C-alpha cells in the first residue's frame, strides 16, 4: 500500500529523514518506533505532506503522492491523527465529528458516517452533546481517532496515540486500533510505548537518526542491537 524510497525530508532545509526506505502492506498494522528525535513523527508528516520533502518517492497504491496536497490525500483515502489529540475542546463531541466530515457535501452521508462512528465508539454517542473539554484524556484520543475515521480512510496514520494516557486508557486505545484494523483499515502507528506497539503490529520499523535501523516482526525487541539504538550502548 505504501512504499517509500530514498526519502529525505524535514523542516526549513534541516533534514530529519535521511534516505529512508520502507513498505507498509495493505491490511496490516505497521509500527514505527525508536528513540526521541529519530524522525518518527516527521516520517508520518512526510506521507501526509505536512513537512518539506527534499528528495525520494512515496508511493500509495503504486502512485507517487509526494507532491499531492493534504486535502487530496484525504480524498485519496489517507487520514492522519496528530500527536497530542488536538480535538476542539470548546465544541461538542458531535461537532468535532462533523468537523472531520468537511470533505463531504452530502448531509445524509455525514449523518450515516457519524452514526457508524457511534456504533464503533459507544462512549462518544453517550457524550455526543458534551464539550470535548469534559472528556478524559483517553476519550479525547478516541474522539480524535473517530474524527479521522469519518473520512472513511483506507490508511490511518497515528502519531503517538498513547501519549499522556493512563494505563487503562492506553489499553482501550490500542484495543480500538486493532478493531479498526480488523474492519479493513490499514494502520501506520508511531508510538513511544515500543512493547505495546510491537504487540499489535504485523511489522515494525525502528528508526535511528532518520534512517531504518532495524525491521522485523514481534521478535524485534529481542534483538541485541536494541540497546545501542535506544541508549547508545549505555
């Protein structure tokens, strides 16, 4: 589904991603882990055209999407949930979901999609008329994910979905990510909780200094190179 070749990207002429190659297979959960500053979030932003891309190619369904604007990527079936949730706290849960449906003109379709979201996220239906500010951190993260699903994506990009959550909320968010994937949505997840990310992923890539240092399946955390990547050999 996604194939990245020799990608170099960053911000204001500073390269964060430095010649990266990777593949994310349709129907799978692909995890991106690594130490702070490795370029994990920049990699997701590169796919969603939210940073500067200096060279390389990003293929989605065999089409090079490197130069497509973000709104075209949404129409193309890609949605992005940024780090830190970023819900509209002064708007109700339902209004947040409606904001996610801005790509649609058909009100009946929007209402249908929102009802579908309520089926998948019962807590959001229960709190649909409450301001998002009243939700717990975990519920706000579920709302952020749900808002992106309104767009009916085929590929969901998740940046640090467990950041700042309690263990109970984190467990619920990861469970929901697996459910979303089982319903046919491919997922690329950047995650600080390496152990949990690897547990739910079909394939994991470990970034170090803007490049892929290791890749593999659920056995990857047993690789002796992990210590050097995360702790510099300490």
